């Protein structure tokens, strides 16, 4: 079986990218977008989703650059019923539960601003996402000092108690 | 590692098929079925689920044809703790959240009435679902006219405001 | 404080009635309706919801009789941000989780086809739902025989294993 | 039984107020706050929650004004295990599901920027929230013209498709 690594296009890794599997594309592409509008005030985002018949990438959003990128990435993956969400001013922790609980969503493959590769298998019928590379692989376990430092960083980001 | 594409049997693609991963098969096979009974009035459905020890496909449902197909498809996939739900008069958007929120369910690989292939890897220990082909791959991005048409189709299906 | 029991109008108790508290009426009235469309294939339903400013009952749905009844009942309750859902061919177990997980919903006061009274308190500011009478009160504990019978009834309704 | 209407203090109704019931105050007060930090980027919010023994209002947050108001309002309600969330730059639709899904939360009584009164009953043991007045009561059903206007308003607020 042919396996291919599709690079997600994300200039300067400045956008958040979420890739998942759902169904009922003509409805869901718009409906995930509308659900995202409730998740974060003033969210800028786009949703692209692939449909097997006709063989089209559908796209909706409220930012032209994000729409272009989301559609391009969904088309590059090509596997049917896969969706790509791209956001500018919202993080995955702000929107993942909204997406997970959408009634047409099966699962989420990856959510990250790292460089991403989607591993796609190809059969005679079509294509399938079989895995995702979400940034570089790790090489060792953190030290106690590094654990302390990451917690300080989290606190600096505002995730702390008064 | 050996990879195989298992075709889901679904005559005329007239049934909806949902494939996922869960655990506690002897309980879960029946309990997902009972949960589905609450999701849609008069739902016709079957749930088949694989168990590693003993090496059996378990099946339950309220329609003999759906039970036969769900069990056959689960057995063809063979991977342990994988379940196959088949429904006749309910769509994935009617039941996916019920399944996702079931306490024994890990995730859902695919939900569709498209032709489906389940990509299965085989190791010395057993088998694993590594991806799903959910219909043919896409080839281009929709035009504005095609976007307008799909929204009209969604409205014709009843998803519109008065 | 003045307390009043508002009778829910429901001819022959043939419709299912759900009363709850939410917010952002101009958005939510329509959006709960659209969420219900995904819950049950071919659902007939209406959503009415009260808004404090302007002092209006908003209503949407896909059945004129249900819209009229839902709006009339919401207006009779009058408390702001209260919504009334009425369905013809769907039961609360088919739609309650969809409503509970809607991002604008606080809670659900009652869901039933029993005769219902909503207990409403009135202050100088406005009105508040303080409780619901959902059918007649009970008088004793079931016997073992009655427990067996109710389980048979549940099975006759289709909630049984093959 | 003594019933009292406790006015929520909210200068110019400029903050969003959410009142609910939970448990395990010493843990939950901080943990709802931390959950809110994941819901909206840069959220400004405070959580106050009442504890029966010792008889204290606990409070946490990242904005001194919101902490003062949330604590004052929780203390005025006084009922044990009641929590008050106040936010400045986030709406209830951005955070309600995060709160509803928190493992210590029972339910949410009200979520609004309207003038709010919490109806509190007092027994020998303590106090109970029995209802909420969430703005003024409604007086009539919207016209078709008013329905059209509210949908235009929702679209102007950004809840629309491209």
C-alpha cells in the first residue's frame, strides 16, 4: 500500500491547525464553522472539508487567508470526510471540545501549531489518514529542573492562581 | 508490517456504518445498542464488537439483516475491541454523540454510507485499525456556485429556519 | 413574594414539552432549533424563548401548531431567558443531551408529556421559574410484581436485547 | 418559608454573571477558574464559591474588580456550594459548556448580563437558591418583522456564513 507524508502548509507556523474525520460534508463544513463562532469571542477561523461525491473540498470561514490555507491543506490530504480547521486567534484548548461534541464529528487526528505531516495511505478506492507527525520527535525525559521551568512558563502564560 | 484494506460490506451503500474502538466487549456490545435505542425513535440498528479472549465477534441488535452485516464486517476487520454499528433509519449525526459519550468508547474511526475500506495492520500479537478510506479522494476546491448549491441542498433536506 | 402556577397548554398531552434556561435569545432560539434538526431524522419541533429587552417571546420551528403552542407557553411563563421546546415525533431521551450540550443552555427545568405546571415567582424586576409540577404526585413504593411489569413494558416498547 | 430576592451587583450590567451549584468548594473554586482559563484566550474572570464549614465565601481570579464583585454576590446569596462566575471579555456561550462539564458542577441557575435577582429560600438549616429573575418579563410574541430584525442583528454580530 502506498503511504505518503502530506506537509501541512502553515506560514511561519503562525496558525493553529486541527485535522479530523466527520461526515455529511455539505452540512458539517458550515456547521463546525458556526459552532466555532460560539467558542471564542471574535474568533478568526476557516473550515475546509472533503466530500467524496462530487470529489470536492468544501470551505467556509471568516478570513480569506485562513480559508485559502484550510482548503489547500484539505485538498492536499484529499481523503474523503476529512476536515481541516485553521484559526488565528484561538488555541486548540479553546475549541477542541466544541469540535469533539459536534454531532457529525468522529474524531480529531491532530491539533497543533507545530510543523505537521499527515500520513496518508492510498488504496484503489481512495485515501485514508493513518497518522500524523506533529513536530519533531523527543529524545529524553525532562529533569526536575525542567519540570519546574515548564510550570513557571505555564504560569507566565496566565495559567496560575492568584 | 503487513497492511490490508478490508472492504466494508454494505449492499447498495444503503446502511450507515460506524466503526470505532472501545473496551469491555461483553458489556459494551449490548450497552451501545441500548444507548442507540434512546437516540432515535424506532431506530433499526445492530452492534458487533470483537473480543480478544475468547476470540469472538459479539453481536446484538433489533434487525436480522443489520446484525448479520455488522457481525460480518467486524469479523473481517478482526482487530480486538473494534466495534461496528450499522443503522437503517438513522444518520451518524443522530447517534455519534451518543456513541462518543458512552463510557466504554475510546474513539470513532469513521461514520459514513460511502464505500469504506478499513486499513488494518497485522503484528505477531494481533490486528490494528490504522486508517479508513471513506469514499473516493477529492480532486479540487468547490466553486462559489457549488457552495451555493450545497447550501440549497442542505436547506432542502430540512436544515433551515422558518 | 407572589407565586403562581402556570399551566402548560398541551392538547391531549400529545406533545413532548421541555422547559429550560439559557441566554442570548436572538441567537439561541434559532440555534437550539437547528441543533434539534440533527438529533432525530424528520423531527417536528418548535423552540420559543423569552427576551428581556425588548420584552418579546421569540419563536422558530418547522410546524405551525408546535410554534403556536411553544410561543404561547413561553409567553405564559414570561420569565426572561426561559425557553420552551415542543416536539411531536421525538421523545426527551432523543434530544435532551443535544439541548444540555448547547453552548447557551444553563439547565433544563422539566421534560415531559405529563400535565405540567411551572411555578413562577414574581418580583419587582421580573419573573423566575422556581419549580415545576410534572404530573400527579406519587403515593407508594412499587412492589416486586410492579417492578417486573414495568420492565416488561419497557421491553414491549422496544428497549430490549435480542 | 422565608423567600428573599437577592440583587446581583453588576455596575452598568457590564459583566457577564453565571450562578450555579457545585460541591467540594476548596477544590472547585480554583479548578473552575483554571478551566475558564482554557476556554477563552486572555479571559478576565473570577470565581467565588460558598462553603458550609467553615462558613466562608472562597474566591479566586485574575482581576481584582471581578473578584470583589463575585465574592460580594456569592456572599449575598449565602447558600452553601453556590458559585458565582463573573467575566469581562467572555460571553456565556464561550464558557458554559466548560462549566457544565466540570466534574464538580451540578447545574447552572442563570447566565446573563441582564439585571439579575436570585430568589433565596431560608430554612432553619440554611439557604437555597429556588429561582432566578433574569431581566424583565416578556409581554408578547415577536412579529415576523421583529424575527427578521433579530436575525439581521445576529448576522451583524458575526454569526453568519461567508
